């Protein structure tokens, strides 16, 4: 996809689990001529080489270790090629991801990438307005666990509904600090403290907290909060001015890594060139409108390839509205007097047909994880299978998993007796 504009320097944070140690992973990269070192949480870091560090938020299964691979400052297609190589090396060595891992991208907002001129307040307001009004599109490209505010570490930036109503308040911001505190509200996490409340504000899909001047009154301890967002740092005054996008699910898949960076670069490049108010009038709130708008910031062949990649992801993760469990339009089959009966009545078949028509329903996994979007693949009205009448597809560690489930797994406990569960 050479030719797509990449004017902003960028940095990556790849969270993963592996059977090898941090030291072995660093050596693995060094053996492939990727300069890499190991460091602990909270320590000063070199930004000229890749870094492997601990991350307490990663929940590694038995036999695995969780850690984060942080890039140096990267630039242009050469930087993307290096990121691709690192992802390939990690993937081929057996690196895995799970629901506790994420993939974060930092884009440079300092003057280094912009002819010596930092992003202005107006540009930052436009980017924020574009993001909150297109957050639904970004959600549709991402697994359900990192949509809306389903993940504590990547909360929604939409602070009032409808999302277009946020634009007026964003546009009224008079300072960068006011803007940051508006679109990045404080998040209630255990690691946050009253002494440094700004740390919890970073846990949003679009994190603007690095735009604030650094605090010198308190020094955060070496926890997750003290090591977030170190993939990028400017050379001015020891501060970092980056836009951090935290929403993407954990991945070591090279195309996912490269395409996400390119998409964010093009999105920011387009958004900063528009007026903030335009996104309240013409929000990028659909897949087609979103990619059509980006055409002015990217050559057509490159955008076509990006669009195809994310059309596949959108189809994989789905963007249909889930069925509401209290939907009054849902058929209400009557319970039979004989509680032991599993006869597939016409009402029961009508109910299954209704579920099938919804395409996507909420569902618990076998381990008790709640998925708001589970794709309905098939239903079965057979008496023999009345206890497991619905086949759904839910995300798994190694890809989508298909399973026959009963009504209790869909949260429909009141109707569970119909299937003799």
C-alpha cells in the first residue's frame, strides 16, 4: 500500500502472551537485527530501540507470560515495514493474544512531524469531533469486548447522546486542557488515586491526556498507570505530545498492525483539515460515509485496499444491533402444564424463528464471559435438542467458536423451562 500519506511519526504498543520470557523475546528480535532491550515498569526508557516490558493488566493463561512490546519512534513506510517485521517474528515464535490484551497506537502531535508547528487547538477539536461522531464505525471494526465502554481501559469518548451533540461542546473549548478534560473524563479504576486523577483519564479509545503539560508535584509509582503511553515521546522538554488510540484488540497479525496505523494516520490527516462544526452537521456515522470522506487524504488504490480489509473485519465482528431481551415484539410461548415435557410446540418454534431472524443476540460463553454480540448461525426445533436449540458464534482465543446453547446462555432464564434446562 505504498503511496498512502504518513506525515506523522508514530509508536506502537503490542500487548501479548507468550511461553517465553521477556529476555528471550528481546533476544529473538535482536537475532533478526531488530534492536531491542528489556525494561521494568516505571523506569526511564530508550526510545531508539524496541522495548519489552511488563504489563500487569494482561491476564496470561497457565504456562504463558504477559508482556508488552513497545516500539521506538517510527516514521513513514520504513517504520511500518519494521513494525510488520516485528509482528511477523512474534507471531511465528508463538505469541498469542486474548481478551485482556490490546494494541495501542500513538501519533505525534508535536511540531517534529509538522514542520515545527504543533497541532493547534482547532485541529485537535476537529479530530475529537470526528472521532466521537464516527466512534460507531470504529466499534464495528473491533471485537465486541472493546466497543462502547465494555473495556475499562478503552472507554467511549462520547460524553452525551446523540454523539453529534458533543460537537457543540467540543467546539466551545477555549484551551487544550479544557478539551482534554471534556473528551477524556476520569475513569473509576483501582489504580487511580486522588493525587493524580489525570492518569485514569487516559483510559479512553482516543486518549488526549499526553497533550497536557507534565506534572512535577507527584511522581507516579511503577504501576500500569505509570507506564502507559511511552511508545512516543518528543524531544522537547522531556514531555510527550501524542494522540493515543487505544481501542484495537490485541494482535500480532502483520496486516492488522499495518492497516490500523495507516487508517489512523489517514483519519487524523482528514479530520484536522476540517472545521470542528462540520462533524456535527455531517457526521461520519456509517462505514460508507467514513471511507468516502477519507478519499481526499489518501490515494484511491491505498484507500481501496484499506476499505477491503476493514469490510472483512466488519463482516467478521458484525455491526448489527443486538436483540433486546425485553423486546415487547418477541413471541411469548406459553409454558405447558407438564413441566417435564420437551415437545416442540408451534409457539416454541415461532420463538426460535424470531431469535434466528435477529441475527445477533447477547450470550454468555461457557466460562461465563458476556458477549453483547453473538452471531446466530442456526436454530433447531427438534424435541431431542430442545435443551440446546440455538447455534451461535462467539470470539475465542484462536478465532471464532461455534456452539449450541440453551436459553440460559442467552440470559433468558424465565423461558428456560421451555427447553427443560
